[in-house]
C-alpha cells in the first residue's frame, strides 16, 4: 500500500518527522510510506497564486498518486502550525488532491496531551468544504513527552506504544481499502496507452520511419549525434561514446530504454538474440513498443506502462515462469523521471538472481529452506541432504512468499513475451517500489 506522510513542521529538527520515519521503517511490511517535506511551500497568498509552482505541484502529484495520507502534527498554541495550515490552503485553493483521500492523523508534542488539541483542530480543517479529506475516526495516536520517547537510534522506546501504533496503522490500511473501494471507478486509462508511438515528445526524432532496421544510423545522422571518441557530459561524469557503450555492455543484465512516447530506443547489445530472454535485435531500436511484444500481450503491456506513467508504482517486477533450481530470472520495469518528477519512460532490466543468491549462501554458510506456509516454493533446489551438510538456514536466508498483488495482474509471459512457451504461469508479486525518504532533520 503506497502512502505519503507529511510532517507539519519546517523546523530543522522535528519529532513529528522522526515519528513518520519510524513508521516508514518499522512498519514497512504493512505500508510503503514516502515522507514529503513542506519546507519549500510558500505561505498561502491568494494574490500571489503559486498553485502551479514546483513545490505545490510536487505535493499535489504525490498525494494524488498515493492510496492514503498520514499527517503528523505538532501543537503550537493549541493549534496546528502556520506552515501546515498554509500547505492545506494551497491544496484546497484551485487543486483538491485531498478530496476523498483516506487520511490518518498522528502527532507528537513535548507535553502529556500529545498534540490532542492540534489534532482536533486539524481534523476540523481537513473535513471542511474544499478540503474534503476522509479522516479516519478515533484511533488517535498521541505521543506525549516526546523528548524522552525515542532512543539514540530514533526508535520508540516503549513496546506498548509501538504495539498500539502498529494496531492503528493496521486499522488505517483497512480504512484505506474501504474508502478507496467506495471511491474507485474502473480505471481504463491503460487502454489509451499508444504502444504504436503515434505521438511525439520533446525528445522524439521526427521524420524517420520507426520500423526501419537502420533507424539508429538514420537518427544519428539526422541529429549529428556524438559517437566514437566524442565526449558526453553526464550528471556525474564525462565519458566518450565508446566508454558509454563499453560500460553499458558490461552490465550483468539486459537493459532496455523506452521513452515516454512508448518508443523503444535502446538496449545493451551484449549477446546473440537466441540467448536473450526478451529477444532484442539491432533492428528493434527505434520501433514502437507494439512491435516488441506479441499481439496478445499488448493489453497487458499497456496496463504496466499505465501503472508506471500514472505513478501507481515506480517499479513493476515479475519472474519468468518455469525456471529450475539454477535459474531465477526477474523482469523489472522501472519508471524514469526528469528533475521535476515528470514521467520520462521505462528502464526495463532483466536479471538472473540465482548467481547472487548462490554467492551469498556460499559466503555466509547458509542454505535456502522452503517456507511451509508459502503457497509455492519461490526458489527450489534446497534439499534436506544439503541442509544436513551445511549450516542451518536462518530467518535471513529463508525463502518467503509475497502475498500482495497489484491492482492489475498481467501474467508474466503476457507482459514480456519472453517465455510464452513456459508450462507454468506465475502471477507477478506486488511492486514494492520504495522512493527515497526525505532526509530533513527535526525538532518541534
């Protein structure tokens, strides 16, 4: 479940931000919580409309894409902070991302009452016309005496407090599911994903036949592209084109780039097509994505692209079915974004995990053990004989099953087309994309 957390403080050190970080790390098995800062949001001024500014639009996009929101509020003079109130004003002026959004309030303060009056004040604001958030009733989490509540590692000290917080988070996940199921309208936006790449984006090289086998050569000639010993300035490096090719072709995985117009632009050509899982050829570069998948797979590819484009997930992953004990190959579809957070295409990479797993087991003296509670053995090949000869498996190396499922569930071979002949169809596990958590520090 993808949630965003907002700490209602712009202080350099905030206990409420610390509380959200604890929730994000300690309950990562229940929720995927991304913490958003409000430091750059200007004070609300109707006469100086900043609705389209980067800071407000960033919050708008993140909240819209999330399943729910957690706000951690300090208490200033029996109310929420001016900075948090200003944020809510922007989010209810011309845009309304909180409308209908499941929301939970938590809070920490120096005193025994634990921001209780600020939480009441915030609840009234969030339920007002124009904001219209759906705030979870009851289940208030009020963390008092916050200066002594955390240990040196920023973990809550009291086990009963942690237990109650876990119970509250669990109830909120159920609340989110109920509210979103009530609000849910069938999302058929994926049907509009144009895998034929009829449109253009700002990086499209126009006037070329996308289906041409020599598209790369034509595109390079038209754009006067750098090549060979020409240098290219990157974000953190300067390399020649030759060096870039050597670098990318040495990667121990297949890499594919498709832009936000669904045009297949690049793959690291490191092996014969017969040895590749996705079967790319030099002539594939430049093709629309529709040309890179079997016709029957197109609706499922559209669903995956739509999930990445709309922020339902930033990483979609699925295993190739029908593999044996010496091979466990994963397809990953990673959304790419520009500096402003806009969607700019897909980085697809294909990786065999077993060499990594075997190296880890060999160098730690551990073995894989079958999870008796799992519906299927995720990784096979661990025998009782091997277990007797090696160290006993522990909780770290034990194979486990991911029980979450994404909202849309295209079958593995229906998406990639790489394993259509496999006799086993495996459904993809839920993507657990983890965005970077804000590192801003804290004190209310």
